[in-house]
C-alpha cells in the first residue's frame, strides 16, 4: 500500500501519525501541547475497530500508564449518560460507539453496513454454532447465498468445508464488530443450549 507523507521541515524529533493513506511526521513539541485526554478521545473516535491501551499509546506517543489513566476518566465521563456516545470495553480493548437509544435517529443519514437479511443470517449463525449451509437455505431461501458471501468477506462468518457443504461459525471480526464480550457471549450460548436440551428432553 502506498502512502502520501507530509513532513515538517528541519525537525529531528518527530512522531509518525497515519490517517488512511496519509502519513504525517509531527514534532513531539506539538503533541506535548495537546490535552492527553482529548488525544485519547480523538483516537477512539477515529478508529473503526477496538483499540488497546498499547495501541493508543503507540499512536499518540504517551506512556501506556498515562493513557490508561486518561481512559478511565473518559469511561467514567461517558458513563454518566449525558452524551449520545459511549465507550465500551471488549476484553482489553476499547471502542467508542453510539448509545443504543440513538441508533434509530441516525438511520436516516447513515447507510447501514449490513442489510436486514445479513443481520438475520448473522444472528442465526451466532446462535446456532456449527450450523450448515443447508439450514440457511431452509430458513432464508436461496437469497441467503449473496448475503453469506458478504458476511464472509467482512470476516464476520467463517466457513469450513465439510463433505458437500460448509459448517458455519462466527468469524474473527464478529466480536469486535458488534462490540460483544466473547466470554459473556459463550455463557449466554451455553444457557440457551442447555435450555433447548431440557425442552427437547421433556417432549
């Protein structure tokens, strides 16, 4: 991948900052005059994926301990509920996102990344681990094919060849994309599975 590089002239101590395909070599002195908490907030806002303290530390060239301290303050401030955004923790990473109650408001101006059918198929695969393609055909009809390919291309779904079909599971980007805690999700699935087994045994 090629980058455009902008460099401040006659500077020895610089920090590399990358935004899309543009790289900036910015003097340390500029970073030092910025508010650390606002720097952490800006990086969270600009990122399309969850970031660890170490990730943010590398981007803004601040010690991880200081970034962690500023992150705790941000989480506390956004947790008060007087903003449309919130900061969620996913494992050891953080992500800034809209609060659920504001999602309907922005639908008119934001293009959904996944269609309603794709979301339905994603939900089915997530709640039925190791389901087969035939199960999607039975539930959604032949129209499932293109939606499944979209989910695979986004790495939200992973398919493993099995005889003349595929076994489908959640992909490696599923948890970070939807902001879901992997451990809690596993516990929910187990309780649902246990409930199904119990109901089948009573029939």
